[in-house]
C-alpha cells in the first residue's frame, strides 16, 4: 500500500514538474516574442521599461515644464548629453545607461522612449541600417515649419538621441526606403506603413 502511495506521489510530482516546465517555456517564448523584432539587419531587442526609477527621472526632468514641447525637449536634452559609446556585444537597460553615464544609439533610444512613455507621449522606434532613432507626435504651432516624418498621414518629429544638444525635429539623414521598420516599443508591433513622406 505504501509502495503504491509513493508511486502515485512520484507520478504527481513528475506531472506537476512537466506542467511547470511547459508553462515556463511558453512564458519565456512570449517574452522573447515581445522584445525581439526581425529586421533586414537581423534581430533587434527592445529594452524599454516602466520602472519606478525611470518614472521618477522623467517626472524630475520635466517638473518645470507646462507643455509637451518643453517636456520632450527636456528629456531629449538629458539623453543627448549622456556620452555616446558603442557597446559592440551588449545592450543596456535604461537604468543601466543612466548609472554608467554612457550608451550607444540602442541604449540611449531605449532610455528616451521609456521616459516618453512615462509622460504618455506617442513615440516609436525607427530602425535604419546600423542605427535606431525615435519619432514622436507633438502638436505645437512652434513646430509648424519644422520638417517631420509623415507616417500614414500623421506627422512625427525625429528625436536623435546620439546628437548632443539636438532639438526636436532632427533632420532625416536616410532615404525613405532605408527606413527598415517602425516599431511600437512596448508591444514590439511593427507599424503597417502605407505612406511615408518627409516634409513640413
């Protein structure tokens, strides 16, 4: 009788372990699917975050602002003044980029878009050959004469995280056909692009 009970207990443990393994595998695959995007240059991995540290930083940097233009420019100023340094083998989280005070275009763009998300700004990653930048939509008359990237009839302004002290509406240094993918950073969904223009 005891032998039968032990056998049943062993089978139950094996079954629970197997279910836990399957669940863990499916969950890990879902995380990879949410953070990895295929591009013509390979796989891009997103490191965006909504951590408490990033929320506090975004609010602190924009506490003096009364409009979206000021808020976005303040975040951009902070990120562009973090020294640029290429990380050949590793991407860093937004928090790590602040802590180490350097980063490449991936690191700095992840930090910038994470803070924009905290403020509720609509922003996307744009992947081009060997580079990434951020675009955001801002409605402000002061930007009416500033060129932007029109995606499916909506105007977005380029935020270049690697250009020190750059302004909202950085010039587009790529041909439109070089814009590989535009990505929603937190879902990692690729935008369906029907029409692109670069104009005021």
